[in-house]
């Protein structure tokens, strides 16, 4: 069996264009992956095309060989395109054997995976609006939810902005009570001193963790914040090298690591990152903020990780058509993602439905522009909250 072609399907999700990867073999088997590149689209699409000499003609069932061809060919670099190709290879391999990927990877550590909701807040940056929506999310069966209350701030917070941010957190905690966990996302926003002050103030609301309070590739800064605050700190989604996970976990003050398979280059390095965390007594909560294809990939991964804490998902809060584009993605039931038993990733992509939602040059969530939390498309030259 050989890789005959790899193509991309770009789907215009309103706040992040999804890059889906189709691998076609000479035997007729098709594998799917995802290569959504954060807030960039075309660089990833072109990277996949440019790597063609590195993967065409290779046996997709030799997943590690395909990955090394790309990694060495890029002079030991990784990119989201590699992740999309590698996951599509895993999908083909599992389909060729007629088993779900989680079984191929060693069998499940748990039959269900606890999920937390993200993307659920799409309204004004006001405590009452966040609280009302949080109540709805918990009513859907979720036992944990994540949100960023900090608006467009970067570096520091003035007193009014800090008061508003903390009031939003308090309102959400009030709304959901003690029966569910809240997770506060900071999107790498703050200086060390601001992050420490905010982290200390959050203790009263008992968050499951404070996520990426400072630039998360700055391991030393992340460790310093974690030492100084009384709430757990989580980080790792930006890491693209295993060494970064080792340095962070070795500090013994960050025990929730967040590998992102797109940043690391695929499923295999993500499993290695989880093993590094386990060696240091840490747990993992993989990052997942893309399409339902990513959800399907992370469920297969999470099923085999003995130190999985919880899995992020946006799927219940995507536009309604997302389920028409990606068929068979795992769903959240009673706060847990159920493990599929279909071969491979267990999903397929409807090209006709995908074509109804083409790439858009405004399909980007600009986290340092006012009103981003509304997740709408701002008119050119106007702020998103106007």
C-alpha cells in the first residue's frame, strides 16, 4: 500500500478556518487528519503541498517512517501539516486492520473520557451574560467549563479591568455552584507580576486550573507564577518539542500539562509527551480547539493515556452545520466523550457540505481585539463589539 495523494479540505468555520487532510492510498483506503494551524490557514495548506516529495509513495502503515521522512526533510522541524498527515496515516493503518485506533494503540485505559466545555460564551463581556450561559452548559451535563474573562488585555490589567474579570469568574462560580469545575483561560496574556496577582485573587473561586497566565513557551516564567500562586497552573499547548515538557514538568510545580498534537506533529509525539508528564507525576489535559476531527483524534489518544485528567471540546458549541461536515465524531453524554468502536478514527468528511463553508479571510479569532468573545465577524475597520 502506498500514499497516492494527500489533499486538503479547508472549511470556513467563522472563528478559525479548519484545515482537514485527506490521504488517498493506491488501494482505495482513505485516511483523515487535521492540520488547522491556529490563526493561520494558507501557510499550513502550502506546507502540506510542499512536503509532497517527502511522503508520496511511502507506505502509510509505516507511520513512524512517514513522520521521520518529514521531520528530517524539514531539518528536524515540525508543523501542523505533519500532524495532519501523520494522523491520516494512523487512520489508514487502523482501518486496514479493521480496528478502532485506540485498540491499535494498546487498548483503552478508560471507557469514557471526562470532557470540559469551551467556546460556550458568545455574548457580551458581562458577569450576568457569562453566568446565564454557564448555567445552560451545566444543564447540558457538563461537569467542567473553561472561559477567558480577560477581554482584550495584554501584559497588565488596570483596576477596572481586573475587577470586571474577577466579577465574571465570581458570577460563573455562583451560577454553577460547587457541582462543576471552572477553568480560567488567560491565553498567554500577562506579565509575571500581573499573573501572580490574578492567580492569588482566583483562589476564592477554586478553579480547576489557571491556564497559560504568561507566555507559555517561557518555561521559567510559567514556573515562577506556579510557585507564587495558590491555584494549579496548566500550560503546554504551544510546545513543539518534547524537551519543553520535560523542563516544565521537572520544576515540580506545574502538574497539568496540555499537549497539542498539532503543535507536536501528531499522535506519536503526543503519547511521548504524556509519558514525560507521567514520569514526573503529572497529568495531561490535551488542548483541542479545532474541528470535530480533532475531537475524534483526541478521544482515540485519551483512551490510551493512563494519566489523562480531562479533555477539551468545542463541538457542542460549533455552528450547527459542523456535524454535517464531519460525520461520526464522538459526542458528549453526561459530561463524558464516548469511545467509538468504528475502524480508524471512526469519522468521515462530507465534501459537499464542506464546500458550503469555504475559506474566509475574516474567519479568525483575534484575542487582543475588543469583543472577540462574541465570536462574530467584525466589519473591516470596526471593533468586534460595536
